[in-house]
């Protein structure tokens, strides 16, 4: 059951037909495809059956579930939120094609205003809001050409569900190899109930010629609140992967617990960029998304390299520590992050770098911006094991405060068990300078523009790690997110 | 062009300006001298709209009530300050900053914005005035600049933004003689019929390079004396003693003011 995928020029008839299908065809059928609220082994069996999964995967899910029920939700993070009732969540609903809107006039005006500010093209606005048939057709046809091109060089890029059907041996080999189902409360839950996500495999010696973006994955929509992503880069390969989008994402599911696993073999490189803009909640912090994500890369091979770059401006609560396990000798791990908390947003984020191989190197650059009543915490672990001879880490955490009601906190953890290890940590906290603002304004730059200029300057080291287009969008996003936080 | 009448300014109950009166006509360059703490920099701050002061009196600029405008609107009206201590803005390119500033001004004045290529051409031409090379433009605003480089960067901004009224707040302080000459040449090149300047300085030597139409001596928040450029020379010899009425006016020779 998928959205209509007409591929050629559309006559009015087709358009009508497509709309009709939305109106009648799906809805009644859909209702039977929603699991009852709550979580037990039967629900997991149902999910696995609906997705036509092999026995081993069901077994893995069940093991994860049996482990999860022995765990309690962690409370050590520097965020606070009301209790989550895990038995009140619907863990399976068949992918639901969103009701197509006739035109942009039907889209929430607040959302449209945001789109305009971000400079998103009309066609793109329509696609994001689910408007009109031709746009859907457009993106499908783009995605199809894109897929053909990738297939020609052996790159597999598909939904996780498709991968389970078409490449079970790869999924079985790598699923849970970086983040075992016992890893933590949210990863266990995800392992038990994940519904979909992305799968990406780069064969030996292939340099993926384009940025892989969830944007182009046909059924990117509605991957649900328990997303699962797996990326494997074989020897001597390279891939750059983009996740998310700068457009505001609203979701009725308040809690999101995704898992992302990356595996880089000998001399392979994975660059993973995220722009996250989930709904942050209103000025009082109500209704925002809880984003509890486990992301980790395994730099398994010699000379392998994994880079995480993230720009986080959304969510009511963000709780994530993208990390790299540096197992291969000479492997490199990088983490570049911009996290903005405004309104009542809270973020507890940072990175984990685990050095196992010899001469492994890691870099952490974290830029935290707090405005309004935002609370921003950096929490990082640098763990240099016995075997990691000559390992090096450089960490830099900078915090920028805007206004007097926000906060920034830093909790760096360092464990060094090899005497040849070198760890450097630099941290700074600054208030956005009155003097800097006055200087800009004296030159004629209006206050809000000045704030966004200063903040973007503060984040430049991270932005320059993003692919060009993404970087431009990220800058705009930051400016829009900061609106109204001065004065 | 600019008329300041009975200007008072205080900060947390401490009165710093105590009734300043001053008038500048288009094309004129006035110098303000005076001992530390006499209120010279406060005057500059009040003119550009720095927050934190309680201000009374009036400042009329080309017929507009300057005190009613925000700092950015004053800039759009044509007011410029070469800061005494230009602040660093890490990560913001100097070129980008100046282009944004110029385009903001142009936008507020209803003029078309300059594209990066046109701006580059303009900047390159103006950089010659202050003998700056291209490498300054790709660095972050004032970051890691030496004292002299910062001051030259201020004059470069003045050359690019082309204000109608510019205040130079101790632009000479911390400059060696060569840098002073470069800065003064830049300033002199920008003197014009339609532009007025107020040069705040401790040192008579700057006025050898930038020859003012009038010199004012500020003591204890007031203009204690005004005169031609000979007044500066007289001050150099006799100090500020006897000029003011009260506390800040005690014997302080100009040359050792810093």
C-alpha cells in the first residue's frame, strides 16, 4: 500500500483519480492495520509478521524486548520531562499516505511563513506539506533516476524494510553490530519495535558520486517514531549521507527513539550530516518532540574515518551522543555539532569517542547556543583503552548565551588507560556581547540580523563541515530559530 | 549639520555629561581634547545610541532628532563612529561584515544592494586609502588584528560606508608614527564638503596631521573652551589646568594624559 506513483504528465483525470483514491480507497482499510496500544510480545510478533520478516529478525526483536522490560528509563541526563507511558503508545500502524491537500492555501499559515523565511521553493513547500499530485510525481521520478544511477555502481540505498527482504544477509551480519540491543533503554526499545528507516551499502572501492539524502528515498515519509538506519561502507569506499531537513517537522508522536549504526571497513569513509528541526513546542514548551537517539559508528578497518556533523535546532528535548568506536589502527572519528536551545527547549548532547586501535585520532567540536529559557548541556566521553597506543583526542566545547534566563553546562568525561594517549580539552562560555551587537548596529545592521550574524560566526567551524547547500540552509535555519530571542 | 544643546548624560546616577553645547557645519572638522574621564568617549557613545545612559538635552542632526533613533537608524541617517576599542567578531568575515553593513544602509535608504563583485571592486579601491591588503578582508572582523590594524580597519569602514558625520574616538591611541600617518591620510582623503567629523584625541600630534577647523576642550562633562587649532598647541604647553571648574580639571599636561 503506497501512495500513487504516476510517473508521466498528469491529466486532470489522473489528478482526480489520485485524489479520490486518497479520499476513499485507503481510509477504511487502514483502520484494521493499526495495532492496539501498548507493548507485549504479541505486538512484536504482529509487527514482524506485517513486515514479512524472517524468523531470525523476529527472534532478535523478542530478545531485545525481553531485555528492555528489565531496564528502567535513565534519569541521569540533565533534562526534565513528564513520565512517558510506554503502554499508551501505538507501536504499529501501517504506513499512512497523508491526505493530499488541494493547494498551499490549506497549509497551516504558520508553517507557510516558516517555509518562506527559510527560502524553500514553492515546489518544495508543496512536497513537504503533501500538496498536489504532480509534485509527488516529480519527486518520485527524481528518485527513480537517482536509484538507477546508484544501482549501476552497486550502491544499495533503500528503506530498511526493503533491505530486510532483498539483502537479508547484509542486514543480519551488521544489525546490532555497533549498537547491540542491550546498549541502553531507548536502543533496546527501538530494537524491539523499529518499523522502518534507511539502509545503505557502498561496495568495495566505490566512491558514492552524490550525497545520499533521505529526501530521495521514496518512502521516506512516515518512518515512524522508532527509526532504524544502517550504513555499511566496504573497503576503500566513501559515502556522504544527509539526514533530515530544515523545514519544520511536526509530528503527533511525541517520543522518538531512533537508532543509527555506521560501519566503515578498511580505508572507508562515512560522512553523516544531520539537520534536525522537529517541532520544539510552544513558548511554554508544550507539545514538542522528545528526540532520544542512539547514533554510533564503528571505524572497524584500518585508516577508516567516520564524521558526524549535526545542526540541531528543533525538539523539546534532545538527548543524543553520536560517537565513534575507533577499532581499526589509524582510524579517525570526528564530531561537529551545533545545538541551539531556545524557548523552553532542553538538550543534553555530545559525543563518545572510544579509542581501541593504535594511533587513532578523534576530534570533537561542540557549539552550544542557548536563548530564551533554553538549557544546553554538553556531555562527552573520551575513552582511550589499553590497546590504543598513540591515540589522540582534541575536544572543544563553546557555549554562547543569549539573554539571562538560559543556561549552558559542560560534563566532559575522560578515561585514559594508555600512557601514550594525548587528550586536549578546551571550553569557553560567552554571552553574546553587547559590544559586538552595538558594533554591528552602529554600522547599520539591524539587531536581529546582527544576532544571527554573530551566532553564525560562532558556528562557522561546524558549518564549514556541512555539504555546501546544507550549510546555507542551516545558517538560515539558525537565524529563523533565533527570531524573537533578542530585545 | 549637527547641533548639540545642553546635553546631559548619566550612568547609574553618576552624571558624566553636564550640559554639552556644540555645533558642526557640513565640511567642518572639529577636535575634542580633554583629560581622562572628562566625558569625551561618553559623548561619542551617546551620539551613536549606546544603551545604559540616561540622556537629556537635544541633538539635532540634519533636522532629525538623533536621540530618538535606534543605533542602526542613526547609522542609516549617516552617523559613523570609529570605535576606540573595535570589538572582535569571531567567524564573521571582514568582507562579509562590511558588505552586509553597506547593504543594510543602502536598503534603509531605498538604494539597490551591491552584489559581491561590485562590493569587492569598491572595497579594493578604498583599501588603498588605508594601505590595507586583501588578506584583511578574508579574516574575521578584527580578530587577531594588531592595534594599528584595528584602527585602519575602522577608517576603511568609514571609507566604504561614506557617512555624513563621523566621530573618531581616539583613533590615534596606540599607533606608532607610521600607522598614525596612514590613518590620518585616510581621514584627510575623506574630508569633503558634505561631511563633518568630530575627532576625539588626547594628543596634539594627531592634529598636525588632521588639521581641525575648531578645537574644543572638554573638562568635567562640559566644553570648557573652544578655539582654533592654536588652542591645541597652547594646551600642549600649559596642560588643562585652570580650564575647568572642578575635580577632573586638576593639573594634567596633555602629553602625559594616557
